[in-house]
């Protein structure tokens, strides 16, 4: 039996394929519940097979890879930071991922509080008094690292599931 084992990512944006060609009738849009079906069943199986910490590590790492690739493929890294953030806001809204806002920024320290409203991952879920957007933490970390060339620690501090109505992320250089 062939196993696709490796220690480095081989992901390339081209692996997403030509959605317009492959889905001429259905197109690129789908219901959020279908995305969440894949996301939460995958997380459930990872937790069953391993543990919650492993699931969180995998989701963060996958989110970081996605944020890095998203930035490389869709964003202009030559923009000044404020313009880069505006571009990210526009793209996340256009792609219906969420509504990104900068709640607080300290440009000297490169520390931020970012919020994402109507988040693809959790908006509308039941309140469970926990933060669940580990994939988003990784996505934002990857996006910012790819843009700036320096690593960032991103931690969700509020979530729809913790009773807030936005996901709030504390962002600091590592």
C-alpha cells in the first residue's frame, strides 16, 4: 500500500484546480454548512484517533499554510501595511470568509487586536464557553508572516462560541 508520507508541505495553489472548468453548473459557491461538515467531522476524527492538542496543532498548522498560500497567490505584498490590511479585508469579505476589522494597533510594536465578524468557522454555533478558531489563528499568523517576513503569535481571545459575537485575536511578533 502506497503512503504519501513526507515531512514538508508540497501544497501548491494549483492543487485547488480550475473550479470554473470542473464545476460549470454548480460554480464555486457552496453552503457554509457543507464546509463546516468537513471541518468538524475531520476535527472529530483527529481527536478520536489522537487527542485535542494534536487536533489543535494540525488545524493551526493547516491554517498557517493556508494563510501563507493565500497571501502568496491573492495578495500584493508590496503594499504599505494599512493598504495590505484593506486588501485583506476586501478579499475576506468578497470570498465570504468573514469581516476583518482592526480593533487596536500598535505599529511600533507590531501588536494588534483583530476581529472577524460572521466568521466562516463559528458564527452561529452554540455557546460552549470556549474558543474554537484554531485554524483562523494559523491563517492570520501565516498571512502576516508571509507579508512581513517575521513570525507572529496569534491567539483567539474571544469567539462566537465563548459568547461573543465576533472572533477576537491577539496578534504579537514572536
